[in-house]
């Protein structure tokens, strides 16, 4: 009479668990979750920059002509980068945004663009209160450039 044993031996179980572990490591390393998260944050940054630029240009159009730029963004010097801020922030901008040359190059847009935003977009990786980690430059020819100070996979900027 034959007796049949049911179940697996210890060696069979260890072998199956080892194979599953190796496959899990290969799949997780292939997916590179940190890289995917960085790409996701950069996509959000690009979207935010586009929204800010659209709001600035919509404001200029709503005000009537291109000379309305100071009305829409405040006092600026052509060609200089300013971190976009909200509230009473007047310093710390070069610390928050390394693209900005001086600590006082802060440009408050929360009130200027209040018709276009409930809250200004901010960097998805987190910011200090009042800062956005986004920079604005208005050139003398009227070209407006908005860029991210914290892009993770190369420069992100939009211009019009």
C-alpha cells in the first residue's frame, strides 16, 4: 500500500520564495519608483508654469495692451529674475529659488493675479510659506519667461 504525502518539502518552499524574491527585486529596480516620482513632479511643475504664464498674459489682454505688464506683475526690472511669492514675502527669494540673483528679488503675484487663481501654484515637492519656487523674468522686448527653481530632470521653463 502506497501512502501519499501532501504538501511541500522545506527545500521546495525555500526555492519558490527565493525565485519570487529575485523577480520582485528585478521588477522594482526596473520600475525605478524614485525616477517616476521625479518625472511626475516635473510634469506638475510644467503644468503650473504654463498656468502662471497664461494668467499673466490673460491679465495683460484683459487690461488692454502690452503696457499693462506692470499692472499684472508689479514693479520689475526688465531682464531680472524674480521668485513668484504670495503674502508679505519680501526676502529669502534667492534662498528659496537659486535662479534668483538677490534675496529681495521677490515678485508678489497673489494679489495681481487674484482674478485668475484662488491660490498661486507652488512647487509639488514643498515650499516655505509664501514662496512658490517658480521664477518670472520679463524681458525688454516683452517676452515673459516662467521657470521652475526645483526641476529634478533638467530645466523647465515656458515663455511667450
